[in-house]
């Protein structure tokens, strides 16, 4: 299955894996995805979309079992505060639906901030851009291809 995110990785010559699972629209959480895939929950990263007070849209990739530290994201992205983008705006901004938002292949390029915890794993799992489809990838490869900023942005 090729998604925009997978095509980006193919073009960059980056090794990755695709894993699928049956999803339930009533529970699109990354922790549920981890359980269904049999992966350690701390190795599955969810992608959240936020806007800082400079009106910049940014992506935050954090472990499934953590919460986004909005103040840390704001500070790291050059703002004073940040808020999550309302769910109805998600598809318009990224091209992705809630529960299937990938840090790669958004409609427009946005800066990606990934939690430093990614560096504790040989591979992490991220959304491939479709609900029920995950990409497994080395964190260093994701950081490189997305030009991501590694920071302490979760709690």
C-alpha cells in the first residue's frame, strides 16, 4: 500500500515497513493502534497539529502514551503559546483525517517537531496517512527526511 508518506520515503531511498490493523472510528487513539499491532505503546508516535501565537501551523510527533506539552512546543517553535488545531480544520490543513495524520506528506509543508523520546528506539511507528496503516521507521531516518526538530515536547 503506497501512501504519500510512503512515496516520500521511497524517493528518499529510506527503508521502512508498512503495518495495517483494523480500526474503529469510535477509538482512533495511538495507544489502541499500538495494542492492535502488538507494539510497545512508547514506540508508537502520534502526530498532532498545532498553531502557535505567530499563527504558524506546526506538527508535533509524540509517543502514544504521552500528552503534548503545548508550552514546550510553543517555545521550541518560536512562540509564547500554542493550541491544537480544531479537528474540523485538520483535513483542510493537512489532507489527513483524524486518526490518520502522518508527519510526512501533508498538503503543505509544515515544520515537524518530534519528541526526543524517539531516540530511545531502534524503530518507531507513525501514521502512514490512512487510518489503520502505520509506517515503521528508524527515528534518525524520519528526522532526516522531514528535517524535524528533536525536542522535549511531551509529558
